[in-house]
């Protein structure tokens, strides 16, 4: 039987990147959806377009029924419930998403038992961060006998090649303190606080990063026996960090929670990055540092990645997992995060085939 993949939100930057990865690495027939057909852009012969609004439950069920894998790319996920996942479980269709919101993640994990009983493999938070970043942590942890602390840092140049939706997600994450796992307990952390300078690989070098709420903050605690998980994010050029800090610390939280204000900030930032992208590029850098013990000696394992296009990297993260599911190499009924579902062996294979270099180094801790 021919594999058929449905990409919800497939006309967006991330959805398009997932589509392109699947065209390059699979023979699947792909359907991408959007609320409107905005142009007559030519697609690969593997791809067709379907006009679909997620509010149209009958249309959504019909679309899911005719595919054997659904990839949900229609964010922002703060505004989404888990109804697409529930429908996939009900209809026995495997599911992936590029969600990046803790509230949505909790709704999805609530369906774990139902997914397992239905034999549906559902993996959430795929993409680059979360997604590839989770696998980088797993890869580093497997070098150790006892991991104790995870420190994840992300740097994104300009818009990252993503669209307005990703910017909306960034601003939505600034309005409230969030829970972080520090010294074996949950503590409240202010978004975009505690600036730290991280030395990423070339061409980025030293970048300022700040506390930021991403799903890895919560899932890595469940996946690995560590005492602390730190997740920090920064923009390139640094002027965007200062503007974001002002938004997080000086704007009233109630103001930031209003959708019209988030939309204003997102559209303004998008216009700014359209100019700065010409100079900064649109790449991403990830640094995953795990501290722990190897043969009773304290060590750190550092895993780094640099990619010239953040959206393309996200497409590779999601597309590779979809490829493994379609090929029958990955089957894990239930609802899982990436590091819980994807083996390091498959992760390394996917990155190698996509020419994405992961550099891993272990150093004694002095």
C-alpha cells in the first residue's frame, strides 16, 4: 500500500520544510493543507493541496481517514487542543506534530493510554528545538554512567527562516513565569532572565542566552534521572535580545496575554527581521551540555549543531521521524516526546543522511 501523509498547516514555513524533507527522503504521497489556496505554486508530483480549516471537524476526519500518517504543523499550539491527536487515535492513524508549548504537550500526554491501546505511534514536539535538541541530549547522556545536569542553549539568527507563527510563539512565552527543574525541585523562573554568554561554534561564536520555556524543560526531567534542566534561548543579532528583554520585563503581563498585542509585536518583529536576515542569516545553533559521571569521574559531554536555516533543520527533525515510521523502523504505541521514542542509532543515521553534523565531545570536569 502506498504511504499517504497529511501535513496540516503545510503551506507555512515549517510545514513546507517538512514537506520538502519527505519529498527528498520518501516515496510517500503527500497532502498539504491550508485554509486558503493563496497561489498556484507548483508542487512535486508527490504533493497535492487540500483546502481545510481545522474547525471543520467533518472535513478533518475525512482527510485523516485517507492517510496513514498525520503531521500537525498548524500552530501556535498554545491555541490548539489535542483534538487532531484524539481523532488520529480514534481512527488508528499515526501522528507527529511540531508543537512547542507546554500546555498543549500536557493535553497530548493525557492521551497516552488511549494511543497505546489503539496501537498508534504519536510523537510530539518534533522539529529542531524541541526535536533534534532532545535527541542531542539523549546522545550525550548515553555517554555517561550517571547524568546529573542538562544545560541546553539555542541561538537563532534573525527570523530563522520561519514565519510569523514562530514569532507569535516567542512572544506568547514571555507573559508568565514557568516551572523549571533546579536542584531536584520545581522552581518558578522569569522568562528572558539570567543572561548567560554561550560560545557556539562558528559562525556564531559568543551569544547571549536567557531562560525560555520550551517543552524540553519538562520532558527531559521525565526521561532522565537528572537534578537540573536549564533551557536558554538567544537571538542574533544581540539587539533583538535587548528588545525581547524589555518586552518580558517592562510590559505588563496582562498586556502580553492579549492576542491583538501579540499579533502586533509579531508582525512588527517579522518586518524587522526581513531586513536584518540579509545580514545575520537565518540559521540556528544548539549546544547541549550534560554533566555527570563516567567510571566514577566527573565529566561533561557537549553536543553542538549549526545549521544555516532553522526552518529547514526543523523540517529535517520532523521529516526524519516520519520517514522511520513510514519505513516500519519506528513503532512505539502511545504518546511520546522525541527522546523517549527515537533511538540514538536512528537519530545519528537521519542526521548523516541529511548532512547535518553533530559534534560530540567529552571533557573531564575540573
